[in-house]
């Protein structure tokens, strides 16, 4: 079908790169073989797993891959709705399990559906049949309901372990939030959710990106173009799909023009208009009049300060899960990729290292103040 606004020749192949939805077609995603096997190994040991990563890193794709490899697995997408109470979560879990595993709930009737006890009871009764792996795609919202859900899962799991139950349900919970941090934030008086093995989704390597692009767009991109795409995106799945999607229908000359520098790519491609970018900037407080701690930390990194990367630091963990930063080779915080560095500099009004910072008059003095970056420190300049 041709578009009147942007006609496409009949023989033009369909753009194979998709960045607006999860990729579930095996032919169109990069398999995480090592991660999948690690999770399966943990599940065989009756361990729960918390898969953490920024949005659009392939968590849903990973869960679909797991579902195909496991005998009794139930995939539940909790991010589709906002729940008023734990009873609605229980109902949704019940419905999905009954649909995906036949004859599971024929005899199961659970009362008191509005309490965490009902969810614990349901899991115990279900355990009399056969163990199930629940693949949770994001925690339910709001946070109060997510907290109640985690409390129920923890209570069930610890009771099953204490009773030496042979059939124990396990959970793979994928999301952009640390489960222990969430439970502690909601109620610091209880033990954190510490019954899941934490695994972090990393961006893809150059060989993985190279194979992926060549597989989806045979003969379309040259290796030197793919090298730049990888360097600019850092192997972040969403960005790779986004950049390739927009470059796919362009001439070689136009692609070369856009891939000259990251700032040209950001200017020419509608990256800053995507919901993913707007969400990330909103989470770190880029649009607030007063700087949030996350925005302050990002500014420090952009100005060249060396900040140790530490998952125990809630600010650093939060920025990592928001997709803004990563750990560099020396163990320090770094902006996730060159394209995001351009976006963050523009949003936070931080110039590039080779550019002078803006010089503005100081209030009430008539003097101008600015900053000049000196290796290892920042000196205030007045004049």
C-alpha cells in the first residue's frame, strides 16, 4: 500500500526495524542466550529472579523467550492497567494462569480476594498441582499495590521453604525498579524483598549488533555505518532499532551526512520527540525549575567529574534503571551513549567540553560570571 504523502515503490521491502513496541518475532530480535540460561539455572534451583534494566532494553522479549523454553510458565503483563487493590492483581493472575495452563484452576476457589493472604493461599493451593514459573512483566501500579504483591510473594515463598515444600512456584520479575528498594521505601520496618537473584540487562555488543542489522537488512548498511550506529547507540536495543528504522529508507549519502557526528544525528532524527526520551528526561527532573538530585548528578558527570558507580547508591541505581547512565571500564559513572549525551546536554543546558559555558551577568554586580573547565576541576571565572 502506498502513502500519498510519502510514496514507496511497490518493490521496496518493508522497514524491518521496529522501535515502538516489544519484539516477539524470533527473526527480528537479538537472543540473550547467556541471560536466558542463567535464569533457567536459577529457576531449577527454586530461586526467584529479578531482571532489571531500563525501559526498552528487551525485558518483554526476554520473558517471551523464557515462556517458550519452560514447561509450565505463565506470562503476566501488569503494566497494561492501574490496579485499585491487590484483589484485582489476584484476579488478573488467576485469569492469566487459567488461560495459559489448562485445567489449573478447575477446583480452585479463593475467598477474601482483597488481601495479600488470598494471594498467598492461592499460590499454596496451586502448588498442590505442579510448580509454575510466573513471568511478571513490570510490577503492578500504583506502588502501594506493587508493594502488597511483593509482600505476598515473599510470604508465600518463605512459608514454602520453611515447610520444605517439593513444589514451589518461582517468579521472574522484570522491570525498571529495584524490588528491595521499593519495599524499603514503602515500609522501612519490614525486611526488604531479598528473595530474588538480581540480574541486570546490559546493552548488546558490536558483533551482536552487526549480525542483527545484517540479518534484518541484508546489504542495506555497510560495516562502517554499522560501526557508527553501534558507537552512537552503545548497543542500546531501542536506539539501535530507532536509528536503523529512520536510516533504512535514506540514500547512502544522507545516511553518511547524519552519521557524521552524534549531535547531527540528534538534530536530524526525531529522537527527542519519542516517549522514551521524554520519560527519561522527566524522571531525572530535566524539566523542573529546581534541580532534582538525579539532574545534579547528571550535570556533574557531563562536566567531567569522576563519580564512582555503585548499585548501593540509590541515585546511581535510579539513573541506571532510567537508562541515563552506565558503568564505564574503570568503574565510574558515564552517560549511557553518545546520543543520550547530546540529548542530556541540550536538556540540561550543559555545553560540550570544547565549548565555553555561557557567560551571564551576575545579579546586582554588573560583572559577568562563567565557568572554564580545567582537567580534574572547575574554576570560577569573573570579569
